[in-house]
DNA sequence: TTGAAAGCGCTAACAA
DNA sequence: TTGTTAGCGCTTTCAA
């Protein structure tokens, strides 16, 4: 931008110093709204004007202020995502795909982590609603009724994921945790296993899978199974320690279902370190099917969740809603699959 | 909110229907600016007024519109982060800590992924600057001079990370990739290794570590080493395949440095599958020190990067700058450490 | 301690 | 196709 251009730009007491659409319009010799149209809906503007505006933009290095645009149009082009944690790798693929799909459609992602804390979730919700995003992605079902009420009152499209419920706030993309527990139990029983144990983290969905597994096994008359809750420590190490505890209580255990692949890898590692043959003496099943477990030795039998698919579908739903379209069938069960590999 | 309250709220042609500060003020019987002060700087308001405003907020369920506030005050309380990808687990801890630290300080994180693509990075930058965030976190050094110019012109505080340069855009928190290559080479040579190979992904920083490793080894007169570039496929599987290729070219290889822990796990897995003794016949060194590699069998020797520390420091810098404070020593070398475990 | 006025930078609504 | 006007919901500035 040359000095001559600069002089044409009006100063005001409060302006932030950045180039505005008004500056561009003045330089191009048109009204601000015309410059706005040249930027946003170039088809509505004559080629002549379009060129003048584009020139002015180029000369000034103008970058539209989306905050102001968002305020004026009530469309922020922002989507908020709430995740327990991104170090829990099972959620990462969903967020990656959600983010990429949204970006292609011209939306930005705001990321919030609850750390599995209800209190934190509430603060996050307040912060999110305050930004007036065009949509909200939730990992899991919103349990707190206060949270549900706030979301409903905000009028912002919401997609709950990673679980099923008959009463979603709005849209839903998930799968059944109790079905998973039952199916894994059936799978292991069909393999002739009889002495079961569970290793799970202390979150509600993992507990639900565990409870369903336990019920299914109990219904078939097997003896009480050992349940090891590792709480918040979702590491490979806690999987190793869990197996140690299990073996000291029930040395004849022959099948273990873990609430994550990482815990399962821990159990597997400890088993190998102790010379326990997997799967001959002990079957191990994980959850999540994170990429590398298919290529380890031995490969891990696990429950596959299509995280990418959830992210992509959620992005599609939210973008459609943001654009005022009705979403057809906004409740989707994406299911799961038990992927049989070496460890069970 | 009861019907009586509702009637007091003025309707306008354009308003979005949500409760505004103006509604709250009217209900409380004060001016909007007074209600604003009651919300943001309660100390500046009499207890009596404070109570009336809080009551009105409670009755209406008012949530402040941060978009409008941001526009008026030129402080968005938004920080943008640019990452190559979050499925590359080495970046996840940094983002998690960055996000959590920012949230504590009242800031939200906007996440953008480049997928290691320059073109994508440019589009991302445009989208980010358009939101006028109070700060920008970059993974790596901004290589493109166009990008540097835009960032500089935007006036937004920037922290580049994960690398060092004598000419950062603004602030910098990183470590030296060429030092890492050199030190790992020295480490392996000191262990008496002579036949080296490299497995690295096709990004610039990994290539720099590899080049430095290669130089160091060459300076000591060892023969040309085999370099396997796996390109964009940073999986355990590509590590396994890389070892196969290396062995077919140089069967007597006795040390391999990988550009990520996941690739190293792949090499390790393939070695074990082939009955190659690690570390007796083959030393393997990874990069990143992601949590679980310390608890596998065998444990992985790797280069530790304190990702959490980078995230926390970056958040500190950005928040300080956003609040108009000067940042003391905004260029930090966080270093690295070779963590010796079983695999080398 | 409280308030009136005037924006922040943009777009919806209406008009020509 | 282009422009005028009046906001979006909040905060800065200045005044009382």
C-alpha cells in the first residue's frame, strides 16, 4: 500500500488500525456494501467493480474481520467440540476428521476438553455458548440436566456422539455400549473361555460396557468375575498393573476385556513378560482399534469404532443445520465390530 | 423468566431473539453499561446494583455474547493453534496442555490442522487472521515468507515452537533438530555401533534430524548409511516395512534411528518377528517419548521432548502478550534428552 | 458510582 | 447492479 492510499483512509478514535472493508471500499470508489458483495457474493457485482475491489484488497492486504461479520449476520462459522481429552487416542481420529471436514466447508473448530470433569464441562459450556458457535459437537450424551437445558435454550444445533439415547438434545451419532459389552462376552464364551476379568477406566461409558459384559456372563451361570477399575490412569502401565492384581486374585483367569486398546496393550505386555501364552492361556480384547494395534505382535483383538465416520457425519449434520437445512434422520447408530486378531 | 419479564424486552427487526445485556439492564432498571460493569468488573458497582443485575441475569439465563464483546473491545479471548496433525501423537500432549492452560486463563482454543501441506497452511492462516485471535501458536517455524509477512502485518502475537531459528516472527519455544541428529549418532557410536540406517517421515524437521545424523556419522568415517523415507505414512506398519527394506539392502545393520516412536515401534516389532535380538544385534532409537514406550517390552530408547512444557510456556507467553504485558526472554530452547532404555 | 453517546466492522433490509 | 440506513451486542470515551 503506498502513501497515497494511506491518506485516503479515515482515522477514528477507536479503530484498531487494521484495514477495514470501509477502507477498501473508499479506495475502490464504491460503497462498503458493494465491496462486501464483491468479497462474499462476487456474482452479484459487475466485473468492473469486482476488479476495482479486488485491486484495492490486494493493495491493502485486507483480511475480512469475521468477528464483525459474524456479529452482523449471526453466523459465526465456528463449531465447538467438547472432548474428554485428546490424549485419549480413541477420540483423536474423530476430532481430526471433524476438523478437516469442517474446514473444507469454511468452518473453524473450537476445541474444549473436560478432562472427564462435570464441573469443568459446565464452565466449558458457558464459554462455548458465549461465543455463539453455529454448532456444538459433544463427545457422549449430555448427562447434566442443567447442561441440557442451557444447550436447548441457546438454540444452537447440537450433535451428541459416541453413545445412544432415546432422548438426545438434538442430533445423535453413536453406538451402544451395552451391546458391546454383551457381544464381547458372547464372543469370548463362544471361544470356550470361562474365567473372565474386566479392566476398565473410571468413566461412565466404560463402566456401562463392563456392566453389560458382567451381566451377560452371569446370566450364563459363570462365577463372579474380577473387575479392576483403574480410575483415571488410562496408561499402558496401569494395564500391566491391573493384570498383576487380577492374577493375584484369580490366577486361572482365561479372558480379559479392557476398556481401551492401551490398557489391553498393557495387559498383553505384562502377560508376555510373565510368559503367559496369548491367546492360548489368556484371551485379551481391547476397545477402540487405534491404528497400530493391527500391526503389533501379537495383533490385538478389539472392538472397532469408526471414529472418522463419526467425525465426518457430525460435520455434515452441523454444517447442514448451520445453513438452515433440515437434517434427514439426525439419529444414527454407526455400530461397532469385533475385530478378531491374534490376542483372542 | 416469567411473562412479565418478557414484555419488558424490546423487539427489533434484526435481533436474534437471544437475551442481551440490554434486556438484563432494563429488567434491573439500570443502564446497559452499568449491567456490563456488574458482569465484568463487579468491584466498580454498588452492592445494591450488583444484586439487581445478578438477579436479572439469573431470571433470564443471560449468557454474554463474546463475539460482540470482542468486536467492541478488540480482544477476542481466542487463541489459534496450527498443528500438522493431531493423529501424530507427539503433538497431542502439547495441544492438550496448551488448551488446558489457556482455558484456566479464560481463553478458548481454535484448532487448525495443515496436514503438512503448505497450501492448506496458507488457507488456514487466512481463516485464522480473519478471526482476529489474541494470539497464534504455530507448530514449527513459519517457512513461507508470504506467511511470515501476513502474520507480521496482522500484529497478532505469534509463538513458533518445536524448532529453533535465529529469526523468529515473534516468540519462540523449541529445540534443535540438528543437535538431536548429532547427539543420537554420537550416542550410538559410543555404544560401538557401526552400520547405521535411518527411517524417517517426509517432513522437513525429520529430514533435518536425519541429515545431521548422517553428517555426524560420515565425519567419523563410517560408510554411507541407508536412509529410508516413508513419506506421509507415519504408521507402525511403515516402520515394519522400512526394516524389511533396510535388511534387504544392508543385512548387517546394527543401529537404526527413527523419526518417531511409532516408526521405531514398527522397526522393533519387525525385528522381533524376525528373531533379531534387540539391542544385542540391533539398536533402535525413536523420537518423541510418547507415554507408553516406557512400559513396553522391550522399553524403547528414544529422544524425549517435553511437549507439555512447550504447551504451558506457549500459553503463558500468549496470554501475557494478549494482556499487553511484555514477555521477558521470549525465545526459549527447551532442549531434549536421550532416554536410554532397553532398545539401545 | 452511574450514564449518554458513539462506535467496533460488518451485513440485513429496503430502496432506487 | 448499486447504495442508504440501521442495526448486530457490546465496550470505550467522556461527562456528570
